C-alpha cells in the first residue's frame, strides 16, 4: 500500500497521512484533495522526513486521497522555501503553503467561468439598494460575490438585478494563453554605466546559479532599464522572471514601461485581481507560460515552473514586511528563494537598507552602481528651510521661501510636489472648550479627520464616525478644532495661496487602485495638475519630467518615532521624494522644512554625502548590536482584557530561558497599547547574530500554554516597534 504524507491548507494542522492508489503513486509536490472529517481540503504531498507527523496512523486506519489535481507538482525548491519560511518566522507550514496555492477553483481544469456585468437595461423596479449597486458597479465585471462587495449590498440584491435583466452573465475563458513578451521588441538606449550593469546581470542569468546583486543607483538613474535587460536574457532562455514591487499603486506606470520595452504586458499578481484573473495568472505561472510576473510580496510564494530571475524593486521599502498573518520580510525571503532555486536575485534601490549595504560590504552581494542620472539630467539642488528663522504665518505650514518657489513654478508652467506623510485633513481633533480629544474606541490612536470623505477615521483599525456637530463631552457646538496638518489641509493652503492652481492629493486614500493611480499619472503627464500634495506613496517610482520643485513640509516628523530605523527611514524617504525633482531636461530644486536643520539626517541630504551618514548609522548599529550585527524578535501578547494580556506576558517573561548572548526585555504595554479592541503587551528578545533564536523561542514556548482568548505572536526581525 502506498502512503501519502500531505500538508493541508489548514494552518492549525501539521501534515497528515493518507492512502494513495498503489498503481498510481503520487510524487512529492503533487496537489491533492484529501478528506478531513466531513470536509474536503486541498493539500500538497510532502517528504515525510522534512515535515514529520505528530503521530503515526496505522496503515489500516488511513483514509484514501480523493484525487490528484492535473497541474504540475510544487517544485522541491518551493517546498524547501515553505519549510524555511515556516521555520524562520515561526509560522505554521500550512499558513505559508496558503500563499502558494489559490482557492481550489483554480486547480480544476474548467476552462470558463461565468462573470457578471451591467447590461445597460434598467430594472423594472428600482430601489435605493439597486440604484446604489448599479452606481457602484459601473462598468466593472466579476463574480456575484465580487460585485456585491464592490457595491456594498447583499448578494441577493445583485441576483435580483440579474433576474431583472439589469445585470447580465458573461462567459470568460480562464485559460487564454498569455502573450510572450518580446526581448527584442525595442533596442534599449543605455548609458555606459547601465550597459555594464545590464551585461553583468544578463550574464548571471545565462550562467544560472545563486548570485545576489545590489543594484544601487541614484534616483532617476534608470535601474529599471538595467534589470529589464536581465529579464530579456531570461526570456531568451524561455525562463520566468519575477519582479516584486512594494506598492500596488505603482504597478500601472511600471506595466506601461514594461509594455514599451517588451511589446506586451507582464502578468500582474496582487490583491485587487478578480477571481477569474487570479485563476488565469496562477495557471499561467504553474504551467510556465506566464514568463514575467509583476507582483506584490505575495507573488513570492507562487509555484513558478521555470524561474530564472527575481528582482526586488525599491528593495529598501518597509512595505515588503508583512505585518499580519505570516510575519515575513519579502526581500529576505526573495533572497532565500533565489538561493534554493539556484538563480540570480537583484535588489534594486537608490537608498538601500543598512542590512543590504552590509551584505554588499562584506562581499556576500555583488554591488552594481549607477552614479549618474539617465539622459544627462542633473541631481536636484537641496536646501533646508529653518522653520525657526523663516516660519510660515500662524495657522499655515508652507514657509515663505517655499511659497515663492511654488509661485515661480506656476509662472513657468512647471509642476511642484509637496510631501507630508500624513493622510487626511488633521491628525487630531479637539474641543476648544473642554479639551476633549477624539480617540478611537478600539485603539490607542487619535481619530484622523478626512474632510474629503466627511468623516473621522482611525488609521489602525479603520473605525469611522461622521464628524460630530457638537463635543460629546461638554456638548458645546462649533467648539471642535483641527490640530496640525494632513495633506488635505496643505492642499487647502495651496488653494488659498494660488486659487488658479490645479491641485491633486496623492495618498493611499485617493490612489487606492491601479486604475486610479494610472489616471493620476495620465493627468500629471498631460500637465492637468500644477501642484501635488502627497504622502510616502509619491516618494517612489514616479517619473514626471515637468516636476521641478519638491517641498518636504516636515522633515522632523519621521524622527519622532525613535525606533532603531527612524533616522535611516527618514533619510530614505526624503532622498526618494527629493529624487522626484528635475528628472527631465529642467533642473530640480528641493526645499526641506525643519526645526532642526543641523540634524545628521538633514545634513547628509544637503551635502549629498549619503556615505558618511550610512557609515555613522552602521557604526551605531554595530555598537548597539542591532541588526545586521545582532538580532531582535518581538513577542506580542494580546487579549480583550488588559489583565489577561498582562498576566500572560508576565508568565512568558518568567519562563524566559537564561542564555549567554541573549537578553529579554519587558513585558511592557506596547506603544499602541490597544489595537482593534485588543490590549497589547510586548517583550523584546535581543540576541547575538549567531544564536538560533527561533530554536530558543520554540523550546521556551513549547513548555507554556496560552489561556483562552490570549494571542501570542512572534515577529522575527521586527520593523514595527509599536
Ligand atoms: Zn468639549
Ligand atoms: Zn482604531
């Protein structure tokens, strides 16, 4: 009898054994359907010795597998990656496996799917709900469930509209083949530096084997064009490439550049895909027909048939760190996948993370530098505005020097970008009469006023309330005042100063989908916008030749958090946003507003001497044994009752092993002491680089039991200290 050892798509379970058909044994990696109690679950056949079962079930008690899907098995490198990720980030292997497999519907071979869209026929009877559904659905197409979600109505309302003829069914083929991008569609126009770097990368792709590269190029130096040549090399060999991007909003401009170079779009993978698109993409990936995949971090775990190259663009971005579910860092996992697949990996950035620079410094990564801007554009001039010397008038945030600079740009028909990393109108609303502050009921956070949306919103849990007419505490009317600026308030200030200017706000609220981001890019390129006010979303990826002025409104903001990467992150953010200025023929000017223009971060930006800033930061990390020289793991304990979280946190601390080279700090209430209605306590483990911290934590926790309702999460290599 043949046994099949199967890892199921269920994070709560370890691998289970099943009976396989003796005449048709299943190979490792095969995707199968298996019974679990009364249910049927998808799973993957796994090596017994690499993921042992908790208990052996006798041959006579094994249940038979229900079927094997007709898709290629998950390759051994991906199976090893899933084990490594599970092991390193202390996550159940079933939870990691989920990222590799879509819903079972993509697995069965049916070649069509039924989607729905508005037919243009008005329903016989119109109700407010039906009207809302039709308005919001617009020209979208999708499953009934997807349309109901978009329209914020029940599936019953959408079904009613189908019956009434206002929504019609469409048959969509899901296995339409993907067009092959053409490596010779156009001949790229590269500088000498770019040609050299592109040659090295292409050679590495042709040779194969694990080679990590740091592609370190100043903003506007054309890093994308360089790694496009490596993709071209992979295409010529018939192999797949994966490009990871940090933000979904950035995909659309990227797709356009890709299409210009290769004649066809790559395959996109992100959370906004409809189910039919997701199925088609997954099937193209697993069969090897989707040659170039561009995606968010989740694209990293997909079962590529024939992967030849991984690129992580904007590799310094903290958006690559997954902050819920499996807490992994896509940049680090990408390097591990390349190692297991035996292929090159390229980390591209104008402001590489200290961790990455260190790998290059000690020779583990090959560094390729691009020191000048593409097409002969100059780097922008950067000047500080000392807010103590040159302050804006009371109640305003744009200093006179910056106002004059915007005025100049408007006169010359050039574009300006004002950067403030705060969404909404004001970060805090308070009552002038009694001092009441609007706080989220679920989180230790202020409610942020969003005037455009007409509501107060918590940026941590999404809780929303309409802006109240009176103070809930003292009942005074018209007593509420907005404190501090958000991007919307800055946009108001610009409108007041320059009533003629065409202003756009660019944040995750306004550019929430690839389509909206694409529309923003089109308007910028058509010069329908004079002044953009944006958050960190506009700091990267965009290339607007007429944008010649960048104003950083509050350079001190990022430094207030005080965690280990605060200075580095500030530097990266300001350098990236400054890099949007003067990318075309016209020179760029950057003004950085600060109360402390003498701070090392700002001095490094002004002098253009990034190296000495990084050297000083790296040295400070070395002295503190902070990453990359030492390592951290955060333990977050949460519960609905504050005392439950605190009691468990004390129990965890008491049980902490005493090990040479490791300290445990805490417990202490987390800075975000309450999040989504749960009280949070934190412990921080600080260990020597060489210590197997995961092993220590597994042993430590293995002897403990968590009370009901208490959750304990471990964040290995944490980026958030909240
Ligand atoms: Zn009040
Ligand atoms: Zn909240």
